[in-house]
């Protein structure tokens, strides 16, 4: 079970995030805070495995400053910064603070769940990551290559899960890991690149 703390000063968003996370079988919200400065001690105590931290919170407290303090007190706690403000300086500030992942608030709930899971698995997600153009499939696991091949064949996540005898949740996590490592925002864009470069030939079985 992944224990989640949410630090968000917009009550409606805080409530909706908490409700969405609590619908997940492997996630639960253990704390909700509106002030990042107040949340530092509790977050560092280890009550949560991961903290969803807004950049600007109640009383003008900085989520990034709070994140740096949490990481200093307890480096094991994972932190995902959230913001609705497209200020590119926040990204570098978050990296300097040791934040694990960074997302914008226009992200979908399914994508957020994937970010939470992949961050817990040790992968960082940041916007505008440099895209790898020299992808080497030897760096991919067998599952990842199989998933990418099936995406190239326009299979849905549900179909991929059935074909590979994996859960849909596992397929989602593998896709998140692939995207985090390659810098692509969409698995479809990566699939197009893989096909155009001849890395994968759709509808062809391995010899």
C-alpha cells in the first residue's frame, strides 16, 4: 500500500485528489495539509511514502522550500511537485531541492497515478525532458520491448495486458517507466519514432 500525503491549499482540488487516490486499491491518503511549512515535520516523520506538494500553498508557503527541508530530514520520502503555473524556473528549483518528480495540474488522474507509482519505483518524471533520438532497444527489458511492439500495432492497453498476461496496472507502470527514461510525453510518439527509424516493424513476428 502506498501512503500518500497531499499538500494543496485549494480545498476543492484537495478533496477531489484525495477521493481519486482513495479509489485505488494500492494507494491511500494518510494526510491532507494546506500549508507546506506546517506539513514539513509530519512529512519527514515517515507517515507517508510519497508527498504530492503544491508549489504555492496557504500563508504563501513555498512547496519547493518545504520539499528541500523534508528531503534533508528524511531523504527516503518521495516528493512529487504539482503546479498550475507554467514557470520554467520551478522545474530547476524542484530538481535542486531533490524533488523526485514534477507535474502540471492539467495532468489526468490516470497519468498522476502512473507518476506516483513510477516515482515509488525509483523513476523521476519531469516536463520537457530531453528526448532520446538514439534509442537502443538493448536497453529495454523484454516486457518493455513487447509492449512497445504492441503499441506500434495499435493495440490498446487492455489488449496488451491480455496478450502479455499482465495486469493493466503493470502495463501502465511499464509505459510510465519507458517514458520517464526516454523523455517522450506519449508512448504513441515513441512508437512512431521506433517505426520510422526501423527499430520496430509492426505486424511482424520475431523469427
